[in-house]
C-alpha cells in the first residue's frame, strides 16, 4: 500500500513538473547579417518577405532598435547581454592584446545558452558564431546542446573550403557539434542548410519535455552575393530603375506603413553614390545584377523563416513561442570585388558560386533608408536595425512601437520571460551584471523603458551616446562631437553641437565615465589591429 501511494506521489510530481516545464515559453532569436533597416516588406522594401511580414502584422515592430554596427561586437552583446567591450570583443574577433579587445567571449560574461540551460532549456543554434575562433570557445563549449554553422565571419554559400579575398584564400570553418563539415562543392546552399539544421534540431528536441531556446543566425545577406537561380529570376528587371528611384519608393512606403513619421528628416544623399544615369550600360548591368542577387538572398532567408513557422505549427508549439527578429548591423559600404575581375579570372556571373561581389555603397544607401551612413559607422544607418517581436498570446497584433532599445536588452527580456535566474558566479568566475532592461513591458503592455542611463558605443574609434532625444556622435579620425535631436532629425542632417555646448559637455562627461567602467580605449590611435600585442610602441 505504501509503495502504491509513493508511486502515485512520484507520478503526480513528475506530471506537475512536466507541466511546469511545458508552460515555460520557447524562445527563438533570428539574426540576419548585413541587412539594412528598409530591406523587409514590413519596413518599406519591395523584396518578397511574406513570412517575416506576417510575424510583423501579427506582432510588434520597433522603430528604434540599435546594434553595435558590425558583426562580431553585435554578436558578443546578443549572446551575453553585455557591452561588447565588457564581453571582450570591443574591436572584432581579433586579439589586440587588451581584455576589452581580446577578440573572443570572456568567461566573466555568460551566454544566453549557459543561463537558459541551467534553467532547464534545450539550447540550439544554427548559423554564424563569430565570437571566437579557438575551439575552446565554440558554441558547444559555451552552453549550446546542438550547433551547426560557420565559426568565423563569412563563407561562400555554395563551397565550404575557403573564401577568396584580396587575392588570398582564407580558410572557412563550418562544423556541427565540434566536427568539421565537408560537403561537396555546389551540393548545398548555406541559407537552406542553416534553416534545415534548425528544423532538424527542433524535431529532435520535441522528444524531450523541455522548453527550447533557438538562436538562428543566418549569414545572409552578407557578401559574397550568391543566390539560387530560381530566386534571382524573381527580381529580373526590378532594379532597372536605379537606386535613386528605388530609395524614393521605399521612403514613400515607410510613411504609409507608419514606420517613418512625416516630420522626420531623411539622410542626405551619400556623396559617394553616383547618379544612376551617368553610369555606362555595362556598369548598370553589373549593379542591377548585384541588387537582384541581394534581393534573392533576403527572399531565400525569409522562405526558411516560413519553414520554421510551419514546423512550430506542426509541433503544436507556435502558441507558446516567442520569436524575435533583428539584423546585426546596417547594410555595408565595403566593395570586396569588382565585376571586371570576374571576367579576367573567369569566375562566373554575379550570384554564382564562383563570383565574389558585395552590395556596395550604392545599394546599401537604399537599404539603410531613411538613415545616414553604413555598417561600421555610428550614424543611424550603421547601427539601426528592424526588430520584429511575435508572441501570439502576449503581443498585440500589428503594433508599431517607439522607444530606444538595444541589443543589451534582449538577454534580460529572455531571462524574465523564461523565469531564469541570472548567476552572480558561473564556473568559478564572478559574472558581469546585466546593464540592459527587459523589454517585456514594452512588448506586452506598451510601457516606456526606464533605462536610468544613456546608451553608449565605441567602434574602431567611432563614438556615440544616446540619451532621450539627444545623440552625440563622432567619426574617426575626425573625432569631433556632433549633436543631433533624434526626435526631429534621425536623418542626422543638422549638427546642433555649437548651439548646445552644455548638452555636449554633459553627454561627453557621461561618455568618459562609461569609458572608464568598460576599459574602452579612448584614443583609437593607440590600438594597432595588425599587431598581436595591440599597443603601438612608437
């Protein structure tokens, strides 16, 4: 009799525990690479993105969400909830010999996977890592149960062996759960592989009773511009109008969508972008081909998001899953190759596995509409991203929200949602406290964010601070503070620093305090990215 009662109690405890586990929400974070603010249909684009647009119409879009303006520093903040310097990746995934610039995640900053795993979550990742090349810091060693993807910053979408860049062949590490992945050339397309592995992991995870956290980090649409022929075909002729006409289309659509306010400024035309009509016929053909391929890459990424949503429905987990979608930085200015090189080297048309092209400033100027500048810079175009948050039982449909938010706010949001305890120590290390604020109040109830201190940035000597309506920014190597009123001027067209010296002084002093707290190198000339030591001796 006692054994029977004990058995019944154990069964009841197991069932209650299982139900409690199942009530915890699943969390999916989708990150794309080098995609501009206006490149989704729900943010003004002509590119076919019905699945992300569906999430937007059923969920929330933020007008103002900030990243760290480039890949590795952004991913450091995503994964840890820390300022990039506090996590060890102040510059890039390159070791400059200083703790804040060591080029890989430090052990004083725990990852989303490490925290959520302790709280009973399955932790899954598919896609781009880029926060440490040494195997001791790969995803499976930083809390992920399952991982497939690219360890470094980029890869050919059809061939896994190397990246041709600047006349050299750079090795690419693609691995799954600490084992190198060696497919045959032209036997796969990387965006599909990232999406398919994520779905495979969800199917395997469904055999457990745990909630899951999935970090889905597409490398699309990062260069090289390579896409599947059937996707490129959808956009043939669409970009014959050139970049000026396309930008006008997107700006008008943003107004209709409510993403952009009528009184807000738009960035002035970038002086490096030529007039479309002044290009030769051959130049126009090359540039049209680039944008057709870029659109195809975004399109294919969205198709994989659609497959993921369908899988959630088939697993009956869509009602209890939160999805957040962001981009890691603005669209890039870099021009990594030129079409004439392809003809000379017989590498094939733009978009094929032998080609190696980038979007360049000309189209990125459109992708970042209505903002100024590009990836790597701390004007709005480099650091502003779309954010879509979807959670059917919590977030009101078709919400467009204001409020200055940042990557550092994602970790506290997910931890609050999961009911996860953030550790003071982990594996014998004292852990950095979280500087961000949970966005659950904003997402679920439209509550304002009470941050208590400004947002700060430093990247490659570029500096910025954002407090209320004010943004103080300087570009390296000019190093001259500029002040903008973002309530009126997100296009950053009117520098009002000279008229507001007290505001400049106040914000610049707050910036100096942040620099000291985070071991930021204020004089970027002291840092030598080409040196393993990191400090110039002359």
